[in-house]
């Protein structure tokens, strides 16, 4: 996993935990949006780094 993907994963997890522990509605929505953005960018970084491999032959 690349350093960029690790950083995006950490940011996504931190924003998800922030949204779980906040009681204010405005801050909770912003952190959920950030979590979605960071998660999408994490998946994009994994796909671009070609760390997701598909083996069609099951062994």
C-alpha cells in the first residue's frame, strides 16, 4: 500500500470516528462527507497503485 493510500485511510478512519463521537448535527454531517471523500480517494489510490489484484483462477 502506498504512503498516499495509508494517509487517506487514516484520514477516513479519523473522520468516521469524529462523526460518531460528535453530537452537533453540522459538524457530524461535515465529517461524514469528509469520510466519504477520503474513502473514495483511498480506493482510487489503491486502484492506481495496482495493489488490488484479481486472480481469475481459484487455487
